[in-house]
């Protein structure tokens, strides 16, 4: 959690348990979602069942908005469609992903949907340039 301490944000901790089959139960373990604008941070999303359940629970707890940031959008079989406007998992106001898997993110409807794809290329170039200019190139 130290990553977010400098940002002066409140942390809400949610926990998940799996039941029979694909049943997930998400509960808020620590923090209060009421009246807050929330961003769920996750490393990757596939079908997004847990992410959806978490978003739904936070909205039911009174969050003003629920958004998601996911580093790697896997979305097999175009499961992203379920999160877009009109989908059965459309509980997010904004859904940010990086273009770490461009074969998937190139398909996302960024013009008229909730998705925004964040380009990693500039960050990679800056990191490589910084790495080389500080005597680390080998």
C-alpha cells in the first residue's frame, strides 16, 4: 500500500472468495465507499468476473463513481463487450487499460465506449533513454 500513501487517497480493501463453480463473493474488508469516486487498480483482466463483482459491490455501498485501471487487458473471446455501454457488466464509468496487448486493445471502442487505452511506447522510450544517459547501457 505504500505506493499510494504519497497520493493522499483513501484505500478501500476488497476481498474475494470463490464458491461452487464460477461463483465469486466480493466484500469490502476495510474502508468506506459511500460518496467516493473510486478507481480499482488491477494487474490484468480476463473475463472480468471478479472486477465486475467488485465494482458492483462498491456501487451498492454508495460510491459516486467506479472506474477501473488494468495493466494488461487479456479479454478472451471479446469479453470486453460485456463491460461496454449496454453490456451486462457495464458498471464502470471509465475503464483504463494499457496497450501491452495491442491485438486486444486495438479492438476496444474508445470513441463511444468507456474504454481508454494508455500508450506504453513513450514511457518505454523515456525509460530506455534514461537508462542509457545515466551510464547504464552495456
